[in-house]
C-alpha cells in the first residue's frame, strides 16, 4: 500500500512540474483579463466625468444651479432648543446628501436662512395699515465676501450682538435700496413683529448697523436670489433685514420659537 501512495505522490509532482508553463500562462491570462477590466472601468469613469464637466460648462445657469429648500412645520418642537436641534439635523442632511456627493461638481454654494415676514413699527412713517406697512424677513446668507458685497456704511452685525441678552436691539444690515426705502438713519432702532401665525406677538427691537450693496448683481452667485433683496412696487415695500446665522439661531428663535422659517 505504501509503495502505491509514493508512486501517486511522485506522479502528482511530475505532472505539476511538467504543467507549470501551462499554469503560468493561465494565471497570466487571468491577471491580464482582470487588469483590462479594471482599466476599462477607470477609463469609462474618466470619460463620463469629462463629458459631464463639458456639459456643465456649456449649460445655462437655469440648467446647472440647484436650489434646495427645507421648510419648518407644525410638527417640529416649539422650544428654542428643539428648533436648534432640527436646524442642525437639516444642515447635516444637506452636507451628507448634497454637498459631499456633488462636491466635485459644485463651483460654489450658499446657505440661506429666511424667516417669515415681519412688519415694521416704532416710527410715524412706519405706522401704516398692514396692507401697505413696510415689511421684510430676517435673513442670513453665506458667501458675503468682499468680492461679492461692499459695505458702504456702518458695520456688519457682530458676533457679540448675536449672543446679547433679550431686550438688546438685534443688529441688522440693509441693502442700499432697503436703506433708502426704510427712511431711517444708521444706528436708529425700530420695532419688528411677525406678520402672521401669532396673536398679539411681542415686538423685537432691531438696530440698523450697516448698509451694503452687491458688487455685481448679475453675478451667477446671485441666481434666483432676487426676492431676497429689497423691492418696492404698487402693492408692497419689502426690506429684508440681514444678520448673522448665530443671531437667527440664538436670538430670533429664542424670541419666536414657532416662527416659520426656510
């Protein structure tokens, strides 16, 4: 029995030695096939990316600019802490589902926080019927760098003001048209209160801290933001009040935790 096992072992070794060339060719073929397949995948990925980039460069702003909106709802917590938590969840969702996946194809992005409309009061020329009373939302918009906006009077709302105690006027900046339409001076204070969703809402005081203008209103960065800036027509005078992200999160949401926001 033992000689038979030895004989089989020797035959197996001889067969393996005699067939090594064939096995080497087979292994090399498999390796080459895998390499070619991987190269094809990489090539087609590069080709598709190049094609996409070319199409994005040639496309019009209407076809390439994304505007994603998230609205507050009645189901959200009605406390300042709850609203801040929901806001943070939305930021994380946008980062994970939009900003990171599309990062290679985004030239720029801007975060906008837009509250419900406030009526203006506290000065005789502002004390009008609600139908014609000047109004505007409180807005934060990222991307206000010196290449896009120019501060022509005063200063931007400060970080210290964003964390000031209740009762301290909230610093806001106006665009140049809004400053002209409002009829107040730099540093003056007025009252604002929600135009809807509240019964006899308390007023909040705001102070005009600065005036700015856009360097180039036709820049693609401002695409579809026309309604975020001042306008006046036969029906309304709308003057947005620009402030910092911290001011809206820390102060406006504290004063009005159920205020509708976008």
